[in-house]
C-alpha cells in the first residue's frame, strides 16, 4: 500500500530520494575518505609516531644505555616491546666494484622494527642479515648473498622497505644480530614500540620520571609528538567533514518533510475517505510513516551503494587498497548513513502523518 | 412501522458552526429515522443542511444538541475512535466523486475498509460484490481504466464490504449521466433488499425520487416535509 503510494508520484518520490541519497553519500564518503586519509597518514608516519626512543643522556657516566637500565625499562614497560640496538657504520664493497656507506644496527627483535619487501624479519635475529632495498640494488645483492662486517659473514635474509628511510632508522642500513657488535659494551638506542601515539607519550613520561631529575639527564627520552599533532589535525578534519555531511542530511530531511507534507495535503480527501470508511487513525499514521521509512530505506540503499564506490575510490587513491573501504572502521559509516537516512525520513514523516491522521474526516472530505 | 425497528435515529439534533463572529445553525431540531431495507432520500437546495445531516447520520460529526441512536444504542457522545469503529462495522459510504484510490485495483478498492484488519479475509466477498454490480470482468482494473458508472459501482461494492446496516450516499448520481444514474439507482434498490440495508441518500436529482421509499425535504436546516410512497 505504502509502496504503491510512493509509486504514484514517481518524480516527487525520486526527488526526495535523491535528497536522501546526496545526504547519505555526503556523510558516508566523507567519513570513509577521512578513514582512508588517516590510514594513509599513519602508514607513513606510523612507526615513528608510536615509538619511544631512549639513548644515553648528557649526564650519563656511560657511553650508552646499560643492560641494567634496559632491565629497569623492561620492568616499567611490561605491555610493549622493548628493543635495544647497537649501532655503528661501515662501508660495503660489492663484487661489481660498487661501494656503499651505511649504518649497521645490531638488534635481536628485528621483526618489531622492520618491514621487509622480500623475505621475513625474524622475531629473533640470530644469524644472517637484513639490508635496505635500495642499497641491495646498488650493490647487486640478492637473497642468500654473503655480506661482511667486522670479519664476520652474514647471509642476506631479507630486504628492508626503503620507504622507511623517512624515519630516523633510514638511509642505507645493514641489520645484523646484536652479537656482531659485541665489542661495544653498551646499547646506543632502545626503541619501545607503543600501541599508539598517546601510549608512546605516556611511556616517555614514565621513563623520564624514573631515570631523570630536573637537574640530571641520565637517559635521553624522545616520544615522537609529530604523529600526535597529525592525529589531532585529522580528528579535527574528520569532525569538520562529518559536520558537512550532517548538514547535507538535515537538508535531505527537510526535503523529505516537504514531500511528505505535500503528498498528505494532496491526498487529504483520500485520507478523509479512509477515515470515513472506518480506517483507524493509528492505521493512517502507520501507512504514512511506512511510506516515509520506505523512501528513506530506498534512498539510503542507493546512497550506500554509491558511497561504497566513492569510498573504494578514495581508498584506492590514498592507500592503494580499495578493499580497505570494506574494513569496519570505514564501512561503519555506511551503516551510520543508512540508519540516519531511515531515521531522518521517519522523523520527517511524523508531523505530516500525525496531521493527516487527526484531520476530521468531515473536514477532509469537504475539501 | 414501529420505532424500535429504526437502525438510525436522529432526535432533536442541532448542529451549530462557528464561522468567524457568526454562529451558523445548520440543523435545527431535526428528527429523522431510517429502517433496514428502506431507501430514504434527503432532498433540498444547497446550503439547506442536508450534507450536515448526512454527516450526522454517518457518524462523521458530533451534534451540538440532541441525540443519535445507532441500532438502538446512543452514540451521541462517542469519541472519535469509537465512532471510527462504528463506521467501520456499521456504515458504508458512497460519494459523489467516487473517491476510489487510484493506485489500487477494483478488488483492492472494495477490500479497502477491511485491508488493515488481518483477522478477516474479505477478498472473496469483494469479488462476489463486484460480480453482483456487474463488474466481474473488471476485477483487476484500476479506477483510471473504468468509466464513471463503473467506478461508482466499485464504490457501492466497497460500501457493502463490511455488511453494514446503513449505506449513505452523497449525490451518488451527481457525476453520472441520466442512463448511468438510473442503472446505479436500480442497483441500489436491488441491494437494499438483498443486503437488508438502510440506504440514506442526499441529492438534487429528482429522478431518485422514483426509486425511493420515503423522501425528506429540508430547507434552512428544518425538515419541511416527509412523504412516503
């Protein structure tokens, strides 16, 4: 019944549905684009963003972080991974005569720090080496080739993603087991991999309280705050974008209100007949609300489909992975959008429905 | 006939409307009654109060004074919801301009008054009524595909779907040509006997007087004359 009433004035229904569609598309695709933007930003800044880097402070007696200090840190930071590293530098010479200067990092928990393009970073690096992708290309190194450091040979187990050179661990880099740098007594840096930027800040403060006083700096602690600022900016951006989407939905809601009001005014006589032949007020109310809900669902559905397309496009462009749009963090906006469309439609149907149902049939029939 | 037979009774009914500063007295102490199987025609010039009277009989409006009895029960002070219930079960309406819903088929239009009631399935009765008014071959047509006379016959079928006691007709032949009007009146005459229903109609149309059992003439809200054939 409600369905056929909508079908009667197809143009009007289509226009109202279009209003809803625009509203839904606005709110969904803006929401999804924000998620895509966040993902893209954090994939580029993410690793530095969540790290706390600890090195020897200016008032330290030792030239590095001692094993005792590391144990102490580990006691303080129980949930997150603590990764001590020893660093040096070296020059590698390849068989083709190319030379490359690079930093050498001795680390055990390689998987916590490095993403590889080829091979897999071991949780515990005991033998073998990882090397920057770019450097490997320059030197013509392949998987399984030996590299030499300090008289020891290591087989190349994997190539490090060169994009990571954005961070402080960047540049040409050779990663070997920490035992390869056993001539250095202390660790140069300790990286704590926190779950997010906020956690990193919190860990940084905790370590600072533990090791340093106002006068003396035993350990230099750096919780990167750059990512936090970026995160804050993204939050503001997404609020603003959702605000714009919200306004579009309000506009769409007003459009539905108008359409429902028009259609009930137009059908005043008809509703009068319904009431005259004994259709109850609640039944008239329900009929008109059903019409509104159907219209909202229809518009919402089309809107969701269009938004999914837009969202996937945004993800493809920003993160290179269109399927990321299907992830709950972004697809939840589709659910919100649809829910809002139905809700807004029903709400804007309430007044016309109430008005139509309470019109006295004798008045309605007269004109 | 004895008064207890009356299915609808208006007793000293007064209806006043407020129109701006003025109070209009549309009905002045009107007495009226109709019985099952009887066709009563209310006739009078426009503005005489005959439509107001039909609204009273059809329980579409409450009187200012006086009382209304439906099947012996006093319904004067019923609420809108109670009146809706009485209309649903006891009264059928036929309007001058048919008032069929354009998106529904003939059968669905006939079923309309019971469409929201899931406890009964009136489909068979709807088809049966349409056959009886001669539209057995137009069951799935929408009003747009039917002539005026056919639409009015659909409306008559609709008014009878809930087996009412009273059928109210407001200018039932007003939008129809002479011949079609006569067919409709013949139809109504037959149905009032078959269905044992009281038919009250309001009209300008003098030809209706040939079919009626009793005529009520109303002028300026006062009943001038009641004549029985």
